[in-house]
């Protein structure tokens, strides 16, 4: 149980938008042909990479602080 709690804590520190899109990708891409699934995953990934959170993570790293993700 301790390992589960440690993993859950680590996951919840990630950006809420990226977690949402990962979940959406898993749910919507299951059972699709590989090409269609990869295209859908690519589209969802672009939304994350173009977000404010995607810029907040590296900036926080450079400033040696924890990121403050806002889900945008």
C-alpha cells in the first residue's frame, strides 16, 4: 500500500491537463487500428505541448522550484 501511495503522490504532482489527456488517449484509442490510434494520440499530445503547463514545467526546472500547473 505504501508503494501505491508513493506512486499516486508522484502522479498527482504532474500537470492536470497532461493527466487528463493521457486518460483520454487510453480510453479513446483502445481497439482502434494502430494508425488511427497514433493520429488521435498525436492530436491529444499537441494540445498538451502547446499548453501553458508545458511551458511552466521547464521554466520551474530552470528556476529550481516545483512547477505550478494550472491545467491550461
